[in-house]
């Protein structure tokens, strides 16, 4: 699997692997996608950032990824 998901691959993913499951945005089926979600965090709507930050940290723990973004971490501690 590459770090880009095709439309078909994304469609097959369960809601539970998305950072924003209600919008099916920020898929994180593996470590590479957790890092991508962290990198694209700034594009998330402000009101959804706390939810996405928590999802990134949760999935990061699952895959052994160190979240380094102070911005993501700041939303979790709010």
C-alpha cells in the first residue's frame, strides 16, 4: 500500500480509522497515514481540531508513532 489511498481503498475503510469519522476525512489505516494526518492537521476546521488531535494521538499509540507537532499536542491538552 502506498501512502496515497485510491477512492476505492478509502471507500472500503471502516469509519473507525478516520480522524473525523462523521466526515470520513483524515484516514489513518497505518503509521504513514497517522504521520500524514499530523502533517495536514492545520487544514482541519478549527471546531474539529480537538477531535482530530485526540484521534491522531490514539492511532499514533496504536502504531508506535511519535507525535511531534506542538499544535496537535496543544489541542489534546485543552
